[in-house]
C-alpha cells in the first residue's frame, strides 16, 4: 500500500474513533401516565316550607354535586 494512502486511511480511522466516543446518549424514555378519573355524585334535597292554606307553600330544591378527581 502506498504510504500516502496508508496515512490517509489511518487519519480516517482515527477520526471515526474520535467521533464514536462523542455520540450523544439516547433520549430518555417517556413514561405516559393514565389520565385522572373524575367521579361525581349528586344529591337532591326537597323542602316544603309554609302552609298552603295560610300564606302559600314554598318548595325549595337543593342539589349538591360533589366531584372527586383521582
């Protein structure tokens, strides 16, 4: 092999060896978490106030909704 080709080949192999050590590490793995679960409960309370004969009857309906996200 010609000495010029031998030195060129040696320089090329040295460059590959040097660049091989500088490779960046692979990106970290991404952990996908499950979306949160939302649970809702509704409670309805009906109250009748007053006397229908005397002053009129009033009906009050109260709805309470509670949601929990886990």
